[in-house]
């Protein structure tokens, strides 16, 4: 496990249960792991193994039952709902399997959305959004709607949208699940480049071993527990 002074996120004995009594289901059963700033880590495991529950807790979309989750040393369980929402909005970027873009809105307008909630001026939103699109190689497609873009390009817009707020960590949940092999490799190479060049911390859920190979480290989950960790030496 990473040292306390290095870990961006850390789970200590985290459990998560749903339901009560005979209907209770324990999704996480005492999970310990950490991710350092600048790391690219993949979570793998069969359906129901707990990896998506971990991502939801990390992203402050769900709360743990017991144990502790630390974000930059802060115990997240001690934050109230508004504080967790602020942490999520200010420090965490999300990329999903579905691109979740507004269909009748241009690429740059989709990327601008998180900045609207911050009350930035139109000029500042435009500047930051164009910079984010440039990072993913889509600045020339800024005024195109999602329907005019390929699946790979749409996912790049979604990544740009997640980057525009300069998050401390990017959470990617099956980011290549809706893409063919070539586009999947392009997206994974983009994420690896962002991790290397921008020192962007990435935590990714994937079912695909060849996609996990782009990360530094792979954490395998089985039945709500960490089963094993592997280091991808070639990705360092």
C-alpha cells in the first residue's frame, strides 16, 4: 500500500452493505488500497466483485458503511452531503462507457458544462474548453455536434469535459466499452499520454486485460475483496 503522505486516495477497511436483515448484501468486505498522485491504476474483476462500488465511493456518488476513505488526507465519511458534492465537483473528473453528451449541443458547449456551474465568464469558459479540446486533439471539431462525430471522437469530448476543471483524479468506468478495437486503443493511448504528460491521476474500471495493460498497476477484486495486485512494468 502507498505511504500515507503519498496517497491521493486511500481505503482503510472499507465495507459497503445494501439492504437490511435477510436481504442485506455486502458489496465490499474490508477493502484496503491506495492510489498515489500521478498513478494510472486499473480495477478488474467479474461482475458483482465490488469494483464499481469502489468507484462510486471514490467519486462521492455513494457512501461507505464502515472503514474510512481518505481523499488527500481528508476522511470523506466526516463530510456532509454538500461538502462531498463540492469535493466531487472541484476535484474529480468522470468518464463513462456511455459518452453522456448533449445531442444538440456542440462539442465545446458540452465541454463547457462543468464550468457553467462555477460561474465563470463566457470568455473564460471558452478559453478553458478550447484548451481541453486541444489536449484530446479535437480543437478543430469544437463546433460539431455529437452526431457529427465518431464514437472515439465523442469519448474524446467526454474526456475533455472531465479535464476542463483540472481535476485531481479522473475516474474512468469502462471508457472503451462502446468502442471498437482501434478506437479503444486510441482512447487508452490518449489516457496514458495524459497520465504521463500532464501527471493526471487515473483510476479505471475495465473488464479487458489489454486495456488494463496501459495502466501502471492492476487491482483485482473478487467477492468484495482485493484479491491481488499486479504491476505493469512496461507501463512505468
